């Protein structure tokens, strides 16, 4: 298998590993180690998985929306602001918004939509842990 074909799986595995570290961080911050009750650990795991799903889902949605050009008007305005009040020795050429949009649409898009699928996986895990927690005898 070539390097290019194995690369997407590596990115997904790294995202899952970072997500597991986030879940462990939530569990460690809540401190279940002082308790002998297993239902608390399941509740903390559910909280960690849900938090990880929200973070990865939020990042994935933001990147997807930015790739569609939702924030282009803001970046265009900031570039014109910088051109107007920036360094006078380095004058940037004036570009219309239409030309800017054409240039941005021809640029490569980031491929971070896999974060949405990783977030969906952690969300399903959080739902499963929540069902398990609710069925435990307290």
C-alpha cells in the first residue's frame, strides 16, 4: 500500500487517539479513583465521550462552513483593512470582492470532514454509555 492511501486512516486514528485522551482527561479531572462505585466511572466516561463529540463536531462543522465560503467576506474585509492601515511601504494590490471569491474558489479545500465521522463515533459511544448508566442499579 502506498503512503498516500494509508494517510487518511492515519489521520482518523490520530483523531481517535486525541479523542480518547480527551475522554481520559475528563475522567481524571472528575476523579473517580477515590470511589469504589462503578456507575460513577460509567457516568464520567459518558461525559467525556459527549464532550469529545461536541468538540470534534464543532471543529468539523466550522471547517466545513469555512470551506464553503461563509467567512470569505470577513477575510476580504480584514485584508482591505490591513491594506488601508497597514505598512505603507508594502502596498497590496486592490482586488475586487468578485476577483477575491474567484481566487478563493480555485484554491484547494481542507479535507477535515473526517472529524465529523469521528465525532459521530464518540456521540454513539456517549449514548451507549448513557444507556448503560441508566440501566445500572444505583
